[in-house]
């Protein structure tokens, strides 16, 4: 069991700042995702932990010990790469055995452990297959087995699923999580796919332009985004413009809606309010909310997404997205006048966004 | 145009191409086996009995072996370095490898031999003086063969993977890089050997009797002998290609033919 502490890491490439003051702590056996758009610094951060890149300043500590000067081959970290990284000249079992052979383990031990690892990732019987004889999903399983075979202190996953097709991606990510929990290995998972990060992580570090925006559980990230970037990047949001009114409410062109977040802004200031589709409600006209007209319905299985056009012209989002579960959408035919209610506890109130 | 004509047209083109390559060879073979009175192997037995032939073959093979070993020793690390550490120099090095073709051989010989003899005077008077020239000549081919080989694998990721699994540099080179470049290295070696076995201008300027020079000499006095020699050289080169191809396929690599074609 290993703790990882990333302390004030800064990394620049010429003029470009890849990471600025990244600090975060990982508990023993924790599964942490680095999530962000491309160029946000998530892969750079992972490569610094792995030892492939060196930070300009700051430190990485494993179990309290700084490892900054250590070469990658002395860090005891298992890594799975985005591109298929299996050695093409070796069979599956030889790939898995590679790290053990480099460590000069005895032949019997190596063969036993390599076979166990392939079994763990569900590839018994494929020992003799070469990488070119395996599917993308199988190759990434072997890569996972290879990374785990050396009993690494930390498991590093660099977008290992992004080259796979949708079905395999979902099943493999579930398996990764099961195996990770079973072994209790501290894991960093880099991804740009928010759904992936939300489903498998203990905690998510959301990065943008080299800075840590929020480091919290998936639920906190989704329900109470710390910054407008997180609110916009993770999940979908409606955005409304309003003015802070007295008594913890926001005035949307004459409609007063009570919002918990409004109290932190002075009365009379312009604010943007970010609201998840499922935190909106399409109420009867006249109830407290923003007046709108239904323009379309999209059936999405367990829920139906209803789009409504705001009657007020001043809002940046003139189309409201609202998710309605079950069959409660049937009366919402096109042209129905509604009042868009906002869940005051989860809406994010922020200074106007660009 | 009817559908049935297209394949006929295609076959005609193939047949034409085959004829283009085969007719001169067949003519060469027929000519080498004839004398005024009929079929004979006299030209071949004359060549095989000529001590100078064997000396020339020996010299050419020695030069080919030395050139191949030295050229690869220089070029394999260079290509790896360029790809892993200094990709910005790749086009520069590619241009340098081509430079030798921009210099007329006589200029090369006069210019470079002065320098070489100043540096290594012992080379004077031995055919080994040809080796440095052949190495430079072979760079264009070895660089391209190795470059294509490196590009066909994701070298960066493989090296990172090996390092993260605990392998040091030596171990990574021996267990991961070289095995995955085996086909490219064999291809480079093959190209170098054929360059050396076919090089005439430099060796004749230096007055050494390599196989091509010997062949040209024979051609001035015995027409059948020159034809026989040409055929022997062609067959020998083919055998070499097949041997390299078989070896590399046993090792599980891609076919050398396709690899050379891609360079």
C-alpha cells in the first residue's frame, strides 16, 4: 500500500506552461483520475510521476520519500500506455514476464507469476499469442497484466481505453476497477472522458490549462463543481444570466428564483447560473421559474430530454435542456408553455462567464 | 469497353514487364552458354579456373563484410538517437546521407583520399582504403532501411514501457529495440552488400581488382565470359536476397522485400 504526494509541481515547455503548482495527495489504495481536455497537463503530470519527464520545480513523494531524481526504471511503477505498447517480438506470456526477467527472478517463479497475471486479466489460453494476433482489448489486458506483474507500488494508466471500441471500453474499465480494488493498488488514471472518470474513480482531479480546478469525489465534482470550468466540462449545464436580489435569490428578467449560492454575491451584481439538466423542472406556467416554451423531446431510454426555448431573449442559453425521468413528459408536447424551475441547492452561481 | 477486356489488358502489362526483365537475362544466359559450334560451358569453366576471379570475389566479399559491419555500427545508434532524442536533426541527417551522390566520384576520391591518407597513412596501398568510401556510399541505403524499420514500430512507447518495467538502457536495446529492428537491420545489411558488390567507379579509380572491375576487364577480351560473370552475379545477388528473406521470416519479421520496397 502506497501513498502518493504531488507537491507544487511546475513544468514548462519553452513559453508553454504545462503544469502550474499542481498539488494533491493520494491515500493508500486510492483510484484517482486526472481529467481534463487535451493540453490540460494531465499526461504531463502522469509522466512526471512515472519519471519520463522532470518537473521544473516541485516534488513527487511516494510513501513520504521524494523520488524526483530517480530514473523511471528504478521507480517500481507499472504503466499502461494509450498506444499498444506490447513488445511485438514477444508472446503474451513473455511480455508479462519481461519485468520479472529484468529483475532476475528465477525461471519457475517468472513463468508461474506471468501465467497468474494473464489469468487475472482473463487471458488464460492466450499465453503463446503474439500482439499482432490479439485484438486491441486483449492487448491492453496483456499490458495491464505486464504492468501488474512487477507488483508496482503505483499503477499508472495513460488513457489505456481510448483506442478501444465503446463496448470493450466499458467492460475493460469495470475489470480494471475490480482488479485494482482486489489488489488494493494506488492508481492514477489519465482520461479525457468524464463518464469514464466519474464511474471508476475514488477521486477525480480536474485539470485545465495546467492548473488543478478541483480534486474531489465524482459525486462532489458533479453535484458541486468548485469552478465554472468544472461545471461546464463535467456533465452538461444550462447557463442563465441574472442579477442577485435580496434574500438569497436571483432575478432572471423579472422571475425571482431562490438559490443557495446567491448569498455569496453582493445584491445587484450580474451573475451566471449553471444548472444540470436533471436539476431543472418543467413546471406549470405561473409557478416560480423562468417562462419558456417546449420545442422538442428526445427519448433516451430511462429518461426523456425536453428542450424548451426561453421566452426572455437576454439569456446566453436560449435553449434549456431538461431531463425528465419515467413517463412524466407526456403532457410536454411542442408549444406547451412551462416555467423552468431550478434546484436552488445544486445550481452554481458565478460571476459572468466569458 | 467490355468487362472482359480489363483483365486481358492487365495481363498484357504484366507480361510486358516480365518480358522487360526476363528477355535480357535469358539472352544473356543463352549467349553465355554458346560458342560458334553449339552449347558449351566453356565460358564458366574458364572463369572458375581463373585465379584472379576467386581473388576478386574474395576481395569484394571482404570489403562487403567490413563495410556492412562498420556502416551498421555507425548507423544503428545514429538512427536510434535521431528518433529518440533529436528528431529535429532527422531531415539534416537524411540530407547528409544523400550528399555523396551530389559529388562526382573522381572529386570524392581525390579530395577524400588525401584526407584519409593524412589521417591513416597505413591505408595507402591496401584495398581497405575503399571501405571508408563504401561506408559513406552505403549511408543513404542503411539510413533509409533503418529509418523505415524504426518508423514501423512505436519506438518511444516501447522504450518507455521497457524502462517502466525496470529495464536499463542496455537491457532495453538488447531485448526490445534490436529484436524489433532485426528485419530492418538485415535489409540494411543486404543493401550495403549489394552496393559494395556492384560498385565499379571507385574501385577502378583506386586500381583495385574487385569483382565489378574484374568483370569489366573480362568484358574487354571475352564476350561470353563477361555474360557468364554477369549471370553469376545476378544469381548470387538473388540467392543472397532469398537467404536474408528466409532468415528474417524465421525470426518472425516482415518480409525484407516489402521493407526494402518501402525505403
